[in-house]
């Protein structure tokens, strides 16, 4: 984002889009001012949550609990007008015959790279130069497999393991498609030609960075990042007042759903459908993810043409996770989790001076709590989740990308797509939302063929989750015996954490497990487990919860819960 950005509140969206995505817009200073980078960027904050009801409520809550806001998109647009104008902005069932398996092609020496060089394939000299400037010489397997098919104009659903270059795999051919379109100079409101949707802000920002790299020599194309915001009503009003953004969306030639399975699951599906309804039917659609469960193949017709190609670079019989990442799980009562975490982290830090750890927690407030406890224990902790301001999120994310010797405690905002290099260990505390989320979180380590470690820390009653990942090479690790001095140290650290953080964590914890199909089914057991959690925070009596929150969770008359 250029330093000379202007901030203005603005309007956008045809009615259908406006309802879904009220916006706040940040538009770059004009190019002629000489303040902005060659590829001007605008940022639109987008949000529009509807109060959940009934079955939809569970989905909405799940989405909120998972800390992933509305879909965020990255947009490639004709550049001139973005620079010039501080404007208001804001198929059918899968064909089995269409499956292309690139797995057989294999990598070189088991690497994630293919043996095809970028200079051997049909891309423009401008793109090739940019690819080479980015330091990419050989294509990754998924890039090699998808490029020719996308260039043929086909819709593509692609599955490839985490950290194997899917972003370039969809951006590069999409840019090639756009670069052949006639360039209309000096348009005030340039059409948006490529729309990339992804499930988190960090991912949207990251893909924009990659897009700018690839567009380095394509002078007529610019990038805008449109991400979720929090000022709902005001933004909603302003966006509804202006049809500009949806008019620009009429220019979409290529639509990409990054992390397609996440975007097409029930939590996001309605929003995606609304967006798809506002872009032309005549377009090319690309869906990419490291996980493509069968249901997603079933519903991919929401976005794709009938004759789309499914390209799967995960070989038949191979796991969806990387062989070079060791996966362990530990099962221990909740009241030991902080001590175990501390012990595992201390050992890891001592073993690897270049340690870089991500700890995934179930919700934003539990993330905050864990970060506070570990900070009290003098570990080098950073914290990221949806309750942090966007500027704090970006700052932490940038720092973690560049640094070593850091531990990032995160909610699922970092679960998908985020490319932090050289992560040495991923710890998941508590059950992930599902098997896919486990795979994506683990995929933050072992990227680009590097080694990594994963640890899943479960309470005994969470052990059932292992059944969903039994095809993966995940083995049991012995619970470390933690000395009494460490236990006392941890207890003191927990004691120092503010009561408010504990209350919020308790409430969030209850909400998360309440919406879990297995654990949330038996409410009295749930309440009992929540009490265990509250004891693990050193509380003798579980905190009271506001009545309206209990009602929203459907727990208002459950014995054992205190209301306030
Ligand atoms: N051809 C290439 N050669 C070398 N590095 C590459 C190549 N293509 C992409 N990369 C780099 O590989 C890393 C991983 O890429 P990317 O984040 O796109 O992976 P991904 O498959 O989308 O992962 P995830 O499933 O986690 O979203 C990035 O740092 C990217 O810059």
C-alpha cells in the first residue's frame, strides 16, 4: 500500500452486492502526484454480517468462532483510472472424465518443483521477466499442470499441497488472459477484470503482493485489495448509495476462489453466490485449495462451467500433508495444557536458535488468553486474531514473516494460505474445526519442500478427532513429565493474567465447543467440560455469562451455567 494513500468513505455496489458488502474505501493518491508505487492500490474495508438465526446462525457463529470474516477479494483492474480518480468504490455436477492428475509427472527428486522452466512455457515476455525477477526459475508441479489448461480458457478446480505455489499458479495465467484484452486508456472507473476471493485479510494482502510482483512490467494493470472492516452500518449505507463498484465488476473476465473449499462451505456460500450473481456469466473461473472434499466438488457448479477440469497434483495414495513434516499428537487433561505447552516450547527454543512457531487456538479470545499466559512466562510471543485492529494484525504478520526466534499465537486467521517462510513448528491446541483446517494449519510449516514439525494437543474427550485424520501419518507423543517448579511457574503466570481475559476466553471456549457437533450435543457434559477449562485458568468458580449471550448460544436454561 502506498504511503500517500488517501482515506475516504465512499459508496458502492448494486443492491445485491451492497447488502452483502458495505464498504469503506481507501484509495491511493493520484499517480501524477508521484507519491504512489507504480501499481496503485486501493483498499476497501468490507463487512456486512447479518444477525444469525436458526441453522444459518450456527454457520455464522462457526465462521465467527473460527475468526474468519467475510470473504476478502483481491482485484486486478485496469490501472489508469485507479490512479487518476479518488473514486467511490467501493456448471453442473463435476465431470469425472475431466479429472487431470498431474501427480504422475512428479517432482524432481521428490521436490515440489517440476522440471519445466518458466522460459519454456507460453507466457508473455513481460510476465517471464517478472517471474525471473521474483527468483522463480522452474515451475512447481501445480503451476506446470494448470497453466496450459487455464491458457486454453478452461475453468479449473485444482488441488495441490500447502506451500507449493498455488498463488502463482492462478495469478500468472489469469494475468496472461487479461494482458490480451484491449486497453482502454484514461477510463475514470476501470473495469475489474480479475477478481480473487479469499477467506482472510492476511491472505488477500499477501496475494496482492504476489500479483504486484507478477505485474511489474504489465504497466496497464493495477491491483486493489478489498478487505473486511468493522464499521458496519455507516459503511453499509455508503456502499448502498453508489453503484460504481458493481458496474466495475461487470468487467470480470476471470474469477478465482482461493481456498475454494473454505469459500464454498456453508459459512461463506451465500456471500459467494451474491458476488457471483453480480459478475458476468461469461468468464473463466479458477478454484484452488490444498483440500477439496467431495462436497466441494459437488457444489463447485455454483461457480464453474460444466466442462471444468479437476487437476489434482496429490498423487493417488499419497497423503494431503507433506512427508517431510513430522506430525504428533498428545492427549492430556486440560489443566496440564499450559504446562505442556511451556515445556514443549522451551525445549524447541533450546534446540533451534532459528525457531519460528505458530500456536493455533480455537477462538480469538482463547488465543488472547494463551498469548498472555505464555508472555508472562517470558517467551517471545506475538498474537494475531480477528479482535486485533487491522493495523496491529498487519504489523504482527509482517514481523513474523521476516523474523526468526518468535512464537505467533493465532486464531484461524493464519490457518489458510498465509506464507510465513521457515516455520519450524505448528502447535494446534484443541480440536480444529475440521480435518481440512487441521491440514491447512499444519501447512504453515514444511513449505517449499522444507522440513517441519506439527503437534496437536488434545484433551481426552477430544480424542475422537483423530478418527478424521487417521489416514495421515500422525503418531502419539508421550506427555512430558513436568516438574513441580515448572508447574508453579505456570500457575503464577496464569494467575497474573487479567480476570477479563479469562472471562472472555471462557465464554468463547463455550461458544466454540457448543457449536461442535460432537461435543455440543450433550449440554450438561459441555458445561462440565467448560468448568474444567475454567479451572485450567485457575478459577474456582466459572465466570458468569450475560443472559443475552447464553440465549444466543441456546444455553439459557442449561443448569450449571451462571448468568449475569
Ligand atoms: N515456481 C516457483 N519457484 C520457487 N518458489 C515459488 C514458485 N512459485 C511460488 N513460489 C513461492 O512458494 C511459496 C509458497 O507459495 P504459495 O503461498 O502460493 O503456496 P500455496 O500452495 O498457495 O500454499 P497454501 O496451500 O498454504 O495456500 C511462496 O513463497 C511463493 O513465493
